[in-house]
C-alpha cells in the first residue's frame, strides 16, 4: 500500500467516525456477555472505488480490478452455505471489506478475532489478511494506523494451502502476530525505511497493547487482499470479533434465508428468502416455509 493511499484511508476513517457517530451507528456495549452470528449479504454492503465515507456498516472498496463476490460454497463453508470471495488478478489490485460497527472499541477490550479462508487460486503463503484501522494514542493528535494479521507470520498456525477451508485465530490469547502499516510504539512498519536493523516489525497483539494502552478502533474491521497479491482468489467466512465477552461472528451468504416465523412478521417476509433465494408471496407463505422448510 502506498503512502498516498494510506493518507486517503486515514482521512476516510476519520470522516467515517464522524458520519457513523452522527448516524448513531457506533457500537454500544451491552450489559451482558453474548455470542451472536450475523448474516451479511450484498444487500448489507455499499461499494466504492476507494476513499469514500461509508454510508452503511459494511463497505467494500475495490480499486482497480479487485472484486468481492457473495457466492454459494465453496464446499463446505464454516457457517451457512455461502461465503464472500475476494479476487485480485494482478499485483496492482486490491479489495477491502470493512465493517464499521466496532468503532470506539478499545483494543484492550478485544478478546477474540478470527476468520476462515478458502483459497482457490494462489500460491506460497498468500491469503486474505485481517485489517483493523486504529488510533494508537487515544485522544492525542495523530496515531492512525492499520494493524494487519496474516497467517504467514503466525507460524504456530497452519501453513496456507489451496482447496480447503482454514480457520485463523488472530487473537490467540494475545499471542497472535500482527504488523502495523505505520511505525507505532513497539512496532516499526515493515515499509519504514528508517527502521534500524533488527527493529521489531512483526509483534504479538499483547506487545502492541502494552505499548499502546489507549489504542482504539477508529475505522474499519475486516479483511483485505492486495495490493501485491497477484492471481489470488480467497473466499472468506466466519469473520469474528469479540470485546468484553461479547463475540460477533459474521456469516457471509448469498441470501438472508428465513429461519423463524418472527422474521416473517411486520413486513419482514419481504426481506428474507428461501434457501434458493426465491422470495415469498406474503407473510403466510414465509411462515409456512419456516415451519416446513419448503
Ligand atoms: Ca457463510
């Protein structure tokens, strides 16, 4: 990622925070611990080329020829029947899938992060990465950076392979290895040409926390592929983040399939479908489907 792009993303994140605060979309901590799974489909995302303030909680940025496509399979996703497939045909392409619902969350409160991938094209250790846009110094000026988790630097987890679903623990009790797009206390950016020989580049989550106790999420949380990932195709599912005992897992799917009759009520039947994506005629049609699954 070049510096112009990083600067643009920083501006985007700040604008995003203002927009989301004004819309009341910033996460509000709930009183008790909970685990929730949220289905995410094309209808939940807004798409932009790049550097545009988000108007929904989910945004997909695809500068150049990067793509992100909701699809069924590949078999068998960890959640549901579908996933979100990222593709970067050339090294110039990039695709970023960000959720902005967790802005304001202190990094010190985070107690779970992870995702699953299925690589159908690519080699070596290339695979989609986890990204978080953070402000490492709280209310002090500056401090924006993007923290990046990549399986290649987490050698205690599996080697990346093609043709099967793999699950990555990006928290790992605070021991997961991350890097920072900009130099921050405790971690030099791998792109920082002023970094002294032997400077820490790839450090544990706990190291980042210890050196940046006031850090918080200031923008997007999600997955990124490229630039620099030519001929890579990665399906992603079960994107997870937990804070303060509350864990949210995002299930990427082609459709919002009706699972219970409550989803059919109050006009809700218009927003859900059968598992094959076909719509309902009315509330009764929807309720009947959730009772009989046909
Ligand atoms: Ca899924």
